C-alpha cells in the first residue's frame, strides 16, 4: 500500500529543503541559512525575523486529467481463489506560495539567486509519504511577483513565488474479488 502525500508531507519537505539552498551573508560576511516558517493562516500574519522565508498552501485542486478510475491489482491468492484490488490514488495539485523577506537588497538578491539557481522552473520535490516511502512530486513555477513594502523610510524587500505541486491521496482502500483458477472446456 502506497501512502498519501498531502499538506503536512509537502510542508515537511519544503521546510527541510529551503534552508539547504536559501542563504545570505551575515554581518561577519559568513554564509548562513535563512529562517523558514509555515505561514499560519489562523494567526496574525507578521514576519518578525529578517531575512526569512515563509511557505503557505493557498489552494488544492483535483487533477482529473491524471486520474485513472480503474482499480489496481495488488495481490493474488490462488489458494483462497481471490484477487485484491486497490482503489486508484486521487491526484491533486497543491498550490504553494513561497515568500522571501529581507530588510536589505543584497540579502534578497543573494537568497533569490541561490533559490532560482537551484530550483528551475520545473523541479522534482522529494517527499516522504504517510507510509514513509520516498515520493517524487513535480513542482512547477506558476507565478512570480515583487511585492516590496514601503512605509516612510522603511522598506521590506518581498519576493513571491507560486508553485503547483503534484500530489496523490492514496489511502490504499482494498477489496477482495473471487477469481477463476480452473477452466473446464466441454465438448458435447
């Protein structure tokens, strides 16, 4: 039985991946990883640490063009004369927004240079599913925006990247069906 890949699994994969790529130079000119957080939609949205990266799932869409209604044969038990069929996985697209935040132009430039230099327009994200299996999920850039905040003399540099990530809900619903194990042909 394959496991599912959903929000928690993608969040975990992104939280693990981003700090390995997104870095900036601190005041001692040492290369350090940016803080990474999942944006909390229920709470107050305030970035308190700069530079940093936030991730946020903003939509889920059923991917009907990737769905196969046919059940999949997973086991055969000849002695019991049964076959086990599993319901096909349900494909979805999860849409994620990845925000880069910095108080200095040089930090945002370094962070986005590293991100875009490692993550091309189409990328394969390695995700551990609910059963612990490694899955490879397509991650496609769908939009980008500069969204700097300016208030008086203060400026917050903000870059927004939106991605569509291919996932599947595969809860492994199985059902047994009788099978024919012997066939007799009669001629009368």
